[in-house]
């Protein structure tokens, strides 16, 4: 199939994903105005960012910024962890095994702690606050959201899915179930700024300007998440529509030092959490693969978690515009992202990226860019219960559904990128 045919399939896939969201909801009248507004916003943001020289240059510069930040992080990591973080080894290294000296926990993940601290400082200095308020205003106007929903959604572009609700903590016990579900969906369909650099490092070999694409993915997933959340749980299901406005709390951090230390503490928690999740889930996959080893070969090859997930998700990524010849491999990446997490999925994509077309790599970069996985459901529930314990029943009921809406939101984002001519990103 030629590029135009693949673009048209991506475009039609957008409406299939929207239809699935509508079918999973109460199946009220189709909100064509919201559908048109959300899709238009996605396309306008993506085209504007990559067609205007200033924004394109800004996105291109992000990768250089990440490289500088990575270099600075390694200075601290080398001092603390020594050769484990890439410093001089106190032994002779066999050149054939030199690649084995890369230790993900000590050479890639320390960036999480540094970025968490930098983000907190930027918030204290009101730089990040200004950006979030700007996006919140745009989402409120374009997507007809309440102040709490728009602020929570905008914050998720830069903060984590458990940190962003802190901005609307006083409103959390009072917001509607529909707005609560919307905030959850946006949280599952975006990623935190503190982990973006990790993805950039993983994708640098297969995607040029990976940092710009990760930021763009997190941004344009918000309209898709809002749309799917409203389809699955319309605003008027609670009997009233919240039209209130919302202001960011004047003091999240009391000083720059408070912001720095709090950011470091939060980053350490995330650092340990990522290490623990990767250890456990990769071990579980290995255990399942070992059990599948007793099953006779299927299609001339042993059964594995990757192959099964590939079969399950192949039709879904095909709808997003992936050629069928690459759908199994791309489907396994999407399945790994859902069953495990996006870090493992991006790692898998970097391994097989040379066997996939540049267009498939680009679509999957966007489709995988979100926190929608099973472990994140537990993280979401724990974080929100700590903020609003009175909403326990609502949070426990809505979080698993948010995983579904968040997954389809990132798939919509991948389909949007698949619809656009690839020369736009070249």
C-alpha cells in the first residue's frame, strides 16, 4: 500500500477509536462538536509545531538540551556510583563485552531525579506555572472544560499523573465523576517531564529529534484524552456541568530550597519505583515465557509473551496506520507498553526499530507515549486516594476504565501522526 493509502487508514482509524470510546460509554447522542474540536486541536498543534520555523527549531533544540542535561547528570552519577555509572572501570574490560557495562539503573535513570528537581524549581520560579496556565486556558476554551478539569489536564503534560491533581487538591472532593475520570484519562495518556529524557535516550538511535516528538506526543494526547473521557463518561451524567474556574495555589513550595529538596525526594521515589517495576515485570515475563516453553511451537516458533501480545494488538495498531507486514512487531510493542510499561516498550522498539519503516517507528513513538499500563492503575489509585480519601469509591471504580480510555487516546495520537505526510517531520 502506498503512503496515501496508509494515511487514509490512519484517518479512518481515528474514527474507529472514537466509535469504540462511544460504544464503551452510555451511547448518548454523538457529540460531533466535541469530536470536531478535539481532532482539529490535535492536527493544528501537530502541524503548527512542525511547520513553523520557530517552533520546529525549538523542538529540535530539545534533544541538545537533553544531551547537556544527561552530561551534567553523569557528572553527579559518576561521583556517586563510580564505574557503575560509566566512570573508569577498576579492572580490564574485555572489548567483546564492553556493551555489558551499560547499567540502566545507574546510567539512564539518574536523569529522573535531576529532572524532578529541575521541574520543581521551574515551578517555584513560576515559569512552569505560566505555561500550565496558558494550556489550561486554551483547553478550557477549546474543549469546554471546567477550571479544575482544564488545570488538571494541562498539568499532566509536564507533571506526573499523581502530582498534577495536587494543583486542584481543594477541589478534588467536590469535582464531578466526569471531571475526575477526565483527569485520570489525561494522566494515563501523557507522561511526566521527569521521565521524558529516559525515553529520548532509548529512541535516539531510531528517531531523529526524539525529544521534540515526546513533548509533542504528550501535548496532543490531551485533546484525544478529553474526547474519549467525555464519550465514555459524559459531563452531564452527574446531573450538572461544572463551569467553575480554578486558580493554581499560590504556594506549592515555600522556597527554592524547598522546591529543590522536595523535587529530589519525589525523584528518588520515582527512581526506586521504576527500578522495582522493571525488575518484577521483566522477571514475570521471563517466568511466563518459561512456562510457555512447554507448549508446542506455533507457526514454526516457540510461544512467547511478545508474540501473543503482538497477535492481540496487531489489528489495533493496523488501524492506526501500521502496515500489516509490521503489525505483529508493532503490536508487541504496544502490548508490552500496556502489560508492563512504556520504558520496556521503548526499549523493545529501539531493538527492532531497524527492521521497521521510519513511518512505523514514528507512529509507535507517539502511540506508546503514555502511562496507560496495569501498574499505573495502582499508582494512580494510591496517589489520588492520598489526595482525596473521600472519593475512594469513585477512584476505585473509574481508574480501570481510565486505563482503556488512556490507551485509545495515545493510539489516536499515533493515528493523527500517521495521517500527516511524513515529510512534515523530516
